[in-house]
C-alpha cells in the first residue's frame, strides 16, 4: 500500500532518535514535509542528515528546543504555526523523590544500574 502525504505537513516531537526518528522517516517516505524536533540543533541536524540519506527527496526542516518547557513549546508554535499531522513521541523523564525504585526482586538504586 502506498500512502501519499505529499500535500501534508507533519511535526514529530522527539524525532532525533528511536521511534520518533522512525516515524519521521516513514512520513517523509510518504511525501510529507516533516518538521524534526529535538533539544539541540546538533541532534536535529544529525536526524535530518540520517533521513536524507535513507529517503530520496525528503522534505524536512528542524526546530531545536526543549518542548518540555513552555518556552520550547512556544518557540515551536512560532516556527510552525500550522500542521496537518502531529505525532507526539516526546519523552519527559523526571526523577522524583528517592533514587530507588521497586523491582521484581526488591529495590534497586539508579546508581547500581
């Protein structure tokens, strides 16, 4: 099956690695103009280069910023005020309280991992 997204714009958050990068690559392969997001310009540039190597004719742009903050989200909205497709692949990791967590066999410290 071929999906034609050539008339669509997509934003994929957390798209510099992992599932987000794979989704961005797939959308680019389907013809969408894809906005790559990441925390640093270097990571965004690396992701764009990776997709360009694997997807002929990929239409990409990038926005760097921490989308876990209000400022980062506002920066993205200012740069890309409209989109057809939004994929949220952003992960926010926050350590709360103790540095131990339950496991099947007891407790483990994040330092022992």
